[in-house]
């Protein structure tokens, strides 16, 4: 009986040791294998594991560039990024974030598909003690206190850059007296992005033309193209046909520019009588200005996805180190620029899809 009891106790010890070893092995695996980096190493970035939940990647060069910028910055400091793509599905994104939490990542970077829909994930990350950085897409204000930092461009200020350039070009081309008709085309009615980008554009435009009291600005009702070129064509064609004296067109995304140009062409007014401004900083638009400096496209405000990605990873490291001074207001706007025919050559990089800050090239 004594031997049987001893054997049972021995088996329990063996099973317990095996369970502990298995758990340790799984936890090691969550960190990518090998030995786990120390807290001191991770404080400098070495061995830091960043879980990145992306709202979408497939079919979007912008989102791909955002993630590539993050991966590049992580690699430069010795960190790794584990990216999961929700493909535009909020339910899937919540599941992805839970997967990253279960893996034991050190920090989460989230490009949210829905500002309030990921509330369960923010709560789960807080419960797990994992800091959260959001990028590109903002969260509902109720969730912000439980995050470390939101990284994006200031869309109003960025739009204003394009507006100021468009106004200067308009004064040069059309003179300091008379009417300037403007139309903007954005995504959807009530779309916050559209409102921010257009209001910013008009603020920049009016700041310039206000110096010439002889100019009257006639702001036509905003058109909507669902952020797609084929959907932008019809509305621009219709407004240009009804307003052959249209002078300035502002496309709130480079993605729509192909449809905008076709719409203006079909209305018969595309050419030297039109100034086109845009938003995104896509390399196709930069090349257009470089190759045709006197053409309609005269300004493209850049929101720089690469720089948003690199900054998000920098904030992830700051979050791990609990250094709120790096993002004191929980919002960090990257420095953006506007590309014009005058500086297009300095920004054009054939291998890139979107403009980067010149000090990051």
C-alpha cells in the first residue's frame, strides 16, 4: 500500500511538472520562441512584442503603407509586430484583439473598424494590463481614458494646407476680382472625414483670398463619391455641366481623382480653366504634378500613412514605459505637408505609394 501511494504521488508530481513546462513553453511561444526579453531590454524596444489589430489591409495601399511603416519602426528598435487583419468586420476585430491579448503581447496598436464597437476589446486590454495605442481611426470619447495615445493627422489642418495653395493659384490664374466657384467631393453625407477635410480646405482658402476683397467665393453644395472613382464621376460631371464657370474642385481623397478628372472631361471643362486640389499624398498624384506642372492638379495635402505607422510604434514603446509625456493629451497629430508642382520632385519616390515626411525617406 505504501509503494502504491508513493507511486501515485510521484505520478502527480510528474503530471504537475509537465503542466508547468507546457505552460511555460506556450508562453515562450507567444513571444515568438527563444528566451523572453527582460523588462529592461523591452524598455528600449528590444524584444518588445506589439499586437497590431488592423481594420483592413486587402485592397488598400494606404492601409498597407500604414502597417509597413509600423513594422519598419519596430524593426529599427528590435521589436516585433504581430498583425491581424479584421477585413472590415468589427466582430472579427474583437476576436483578433482577444487573440493578441491571449498571446500575451506587451502593447496593442489598434486601427479601429468602429469607434464604439471595439469597447469590449478596450475593456479586455485594460483588465489584462496591456496598454493601447490607436492609429488612424479614432475611438468614441468614452473609450479614450482607457487608451494611451491616438495617432493620426489633423485632417482640418491638413486640408487647410491644400486650400491655401489652391487659393494662391486661383488668384494667380483668375485675378484678384470676380467670382470663384468651388465644389468639394467627399465620401458620404454626414461623414466626419468629409466635414473635417472640407472645412479645413475652406479655412485655408479663405485665409488667402480674404486679402483680396474684390474676390467673391461661391461655395457650391458638397458632392459625394463614396471614396470611389466610379462613384465620383457622375456627381462631378453633373455639377460641372450645370456650372461651366466652375473654377476650383477639391477631391477629398486621391482615390476619387480618376473619376473627378473624367467627370470634368465629360463636362468639357477640364483644362487650364480648372484648379484641382486633392487630399492623401498619393504618389500617382505627385507624379502627375511633376510631369505636368501647369496642369489642373496643383495641390495634394498628404496624410502620410507611413509616418502614422512609425509614430504609432514609437507611442507603443512609450506606452510600455508608461511615459505619458510623449502623448500628454492622449492625441498626437503627425506633421503633414502639401505637395505642389514646385516641390513634387523632392517628394516623388517611385517605390512608395504615399508621401512620407522628408526626414523619414
